[in-house]
């Protein structure tokens, strides 16, 4: 149940309509509050006679409020049209999966909400205005505040145009997605050491749990499921993790000891969705950034500089993981392993980051050079030797692509020189010798 609640809260906080809806309700509530003040005569006579407040009659008030309402709803339609056009441009150039970054943008939501809220406020106040023949009621305070809201809408329109112009810039989009990657990586790191994983043989004769649902795992409450397994005296080896797709009848877990309602416990600890959510899914956030680079390398766009910018951000993200521990998915709340979840590893992250870019950059010496340089920077910051082997495997794949796809001998030699520098730094770190010569390119021995 907690997983479903978290899924619902996540959808609400990232929905496009929530903030505009709140601003519309706020506008209506503010109108009723100010009308109550006007009707109650709570304002002193000195304030009512001030030149800062509206002092006209009912006819003028209706004209003014009608102008505010008609203009704000018209501009709101224009804002919505501009947003849709920007979304179409972003979907075509940077990928439809990045649309969420535009729809959850608070600047876009606030701009639309400001116009809709002012429109709702003006309509609410307009219905209370009475001319001399109808009883003569002119809400001076509410009218004055409506004029202030109209001026605020003018400023909001200027802000929105500049904001949207910056948001459709590819470098801005890359930075926004990079922030998501950094946030996901920070949440991924664990303090201290992981528990030792148990022998898989413990589940060799275990009971299989299947799931009849379908969809991507968007939420997974590992701690709740681990405590439930410990209370039931069993141990669960999950076969899926956050971001995996579950098909009807698919095996999702193996239990050492069969327990009644195990499928119900797993169902309560997970929440599925039609799309793969990026919140809490480090690999998915990386895929969104990689998609920008892959589209930039397509023949229709042919923008290698964007791909190189993405590689810089990916390298910076890996540098933040240097020397830090990633979770291995082992949970033992009662001192005994009760849950083991397949988890994100350094190798899987690197594969998601670099495989597709390298494959689509085949024959592009500039992008391959940047890829090798990024891997070299990550290598120089990473003290873990096992991670050096992961980075070295990607370098070997780049070397194979160079021999296969780059026919220009000078370009190929340039990439080989960068690969040679990677090997020099790796050997220097393995021998625990000073890196200064390797970093400056003075040591030519691999």
C-alpha cells in the first residue's frame, strides 16, 4: 500500500495541472475574501478614499473586470499553444521521454496558473458588481487587487517568453537532466559496507512466485518486504528490480521456504505503471541523457557537439561515484538475510552510459576521442581497481570500433593516442607510481 501511495504522490507532484489548479482555487478564494471585506465595510474611510483604490462606479467596474478576464484567458490560450509547440520541438529533437522535464517545470505551471487564476478571480468579482439600478455595489478593494493581478500577468508573460526560450535550448535540457542524474546517484550511494551476498544455492529448491500484473516497476518498498520475509521466517530472492517490466505469469521471486500470501506481500510492496518512471531509477535517468546524445548523432540532426556535452555530464556523474559504495540489494533486518534484490552496479551504469553512444558514434572520430577522454578522467579519479577493469573494457570496444569504422589514418592515430594515454594512466595507478608524467603525456610506456 505504501508503494501505491508513493506512486500516487509522485504523479501528483509531477503533474502539469496541479499547480495551475491550486492557483485557480486560490484566485477564487481570494476574491470571496476581498468581497467580504468590501461588503462588511471593514476598511477605514481614509483608505476607501485613497487614490490607490478604484473609485469608479459599477459600469466601469464591469468593463474593467471584463477586459481583465477576456485578456487573461486569451493570453492563457497563447501560453498553452506556445507550450505545446515547445513540447513538439523537444520531442522531435531531444526525444519524447524528456517531455516530463517540460511538463513538471514549475515556471511553465506558474505562468499558466497565473493567467487562469487571474481569470477566475476576475469572473468571481464580476458577478458581485451591481449598478445603481441593481443595488449599487462596487467592490473597490477587490477591483484594485484585480488591477494589480493584471499588471502581474504582464510581468508573467514577459517571464514566460524568456523562460520557454531558455528551456528549449539543448544545453539547458542537458543540464536539467544532468541534475536528475546527480540526484539519482546521490540517492543510490550507501554509507558503510554492504552485507555479504548469500549463496544462490539457498534458493535452488525454492518456491517460485509469479505475478499476473503487467507494467514497469515504478516503486519497490524493499525494507517493508524484507521485514515481512523476516517475520515469516523465509528469504526472498527477487528476480526483478525497479524499472523492470513484468509480464502476466512472469516469475518475480523465489522463496527459500514457501509462505502463504507471498504474492500478496510482493504486490503490496510494488507499484507498476505503464511507463518507466525515472524517480529513484538511476539507469532510467541516465537513459534520458543518453537519448539526447543518440538523437544528436542521428543523420537527420548530425550534432556531435551535443553528444560530446552529454559525455562530459556522464563523466562528471561517474566521478561523483569515485570511491563510493553502491548497494548490492542484500537486506537482513533480523540479522539473517531475508531479501536479496538485483541492484544497479557500476558496470551496468557504465554500459547504459556508453554502449549506445559508442555504437551510434561509429566512424565519428571527434565523439570517440571525447569518449576516451571522459573515460580517462573517470579512471584518474576512481581508486577501485575492479572499476578500472570496467572502464578498460569500454576502451577496448572503442579500439575495435576505430579499426572497423575509421578509414582516415590520421583520425585513427589520434584516437589510438588517447587510448594509449588511458593505458598509461591505468598502469601508473596499478603500480602506485606518480600520475604526473602520465597525465602530462610524458610517459610513453604502456
